């Protein structure tokens, strides 16, 4: 018995890296998994591993950036397994560049895969769950989004990626606030794990390498997957609108923006007075975490 018995999930970008780890952990907990990836061969390999271990999984190659095509992932989940309970938006790409040198295409690609990609399948799933709710059926829907430390605090050379990931965090808050009435929760994860993206950077590859002595593999992607399996379960119905961070054996909740007490003159500030007010604000502020790379 697993915490995801009799549940069905779509996991995007599940042909490798974190997505593949998520798919395997979900399946090991009893979940039927729709393994979505544009690389059919990679997705099939993950499906084969899951089924060989006695799990349930099918390949889906829907384009997450195409609204109409992404509907096929939801239809496949329902047609194959009879229901849908979770959409785990994991797929992503990088187009790293310093802002002054970034091209429009590099910006648009990141926005399409990350922001629009997080919208498309989730939108179709929400339509399905809302329909169930209106029919009087009990809904246990889960949206799990993937943000990043880059989106929470910025990252040098990744302004496009950071902006998209920050947008995903804000999207999660809105989804949680709007969709709870239908029995749907929405949470996000900022993972820190060994993936193709991280191992492509030499210093990160060295830092995140698997230990050769057989000790705890701190940066194994499965360490993140276990948190997501719980969030996808029926047990997590009381948790929504949170941004989690996961690395190794550590789980955190990221605090959001908060309004401070401020400085109130009780009247309109004159431009020459604003500097004094800002100086007072800066003196009392709790500084944000530093931007990665600074």
C-alpha cells in the first residue's frame, strides 16, 4: 500500500532528471502516471522502468506550450485510468544569458515552456475538476508547480528564467486562492537536486556529484520527489498556497513578500522629502536573500 494508491497523475518533463524521479516515486506509491515528455524515447524508457517494477504508466508527448494539444494529456489520463487527481508541472528549459545580451527568442522560449507550460495542462485539469464539483462529486485535485530559488531571489545570468519562476510562484498563490472551492489545492516546489541542467555547470556538477562511499546522496532528485508524492496525496488536502524548498533531507517553506509598517506622513510627500523616508525604511528593513551569483 502506498499513499498514492488509486490516484492518477500527469507529470510533465518526466523523460529525465527530476521528472523521471518524480514519476518513479509516484508509481512506487501506487499512482498511475502519465509520463509526459516531448522526447518519446526518453518517456518510454521511464514507463518501461515503472511497469517492469510492477507500476502503472503510459507515455504522453503532448506539447505543454500548445493549449489544444495539451488537452490530450488530460484526456489520456481519464481514458486510460478513469480519472485524474494531480498535475505536476515539472518541464523546463534554460536559455541563460546576461540581460544586456539576451535575445527576444531566449526570453520567449522560457516564458512559453515555464509560464505558459504551467498554465495549459492545469487549465484543462481544472475544467475537469470543476465539472466534477458542479455535479456534486467529491474532488481531490492537486496542482504542483515547479518554481526555483532563482525565481524567489533572482539569479545572475538568468533574468528570463528567474522572471518565469517568480511568475509561477505568484500563479500558485492565485490558483490556491481561487480553486479551493472546487476541492483543488495548489502548491509549488523550489527543488535543489542533481539534474541535466545543474550538471551542465562544472562547479555545480562537482558539488552535486553522487558520493562514491555510499553515504547519503544529498542531491539525488528522489529526495525532492517524496515531498511531492505527499503533496499529491489525499492526505495533503489542508495544505495549499505554499512554496516549498527541498534539498537532501531538508524541507522548508519559503516566506513571501510582506508589507512592512512603513513610514506614513499623513499627507502627500514632497519629492525632496522622499529620500529621508526611504532612508528610514532601509534602516528598519529585513534584507532579502542575496541574488544568486552576487
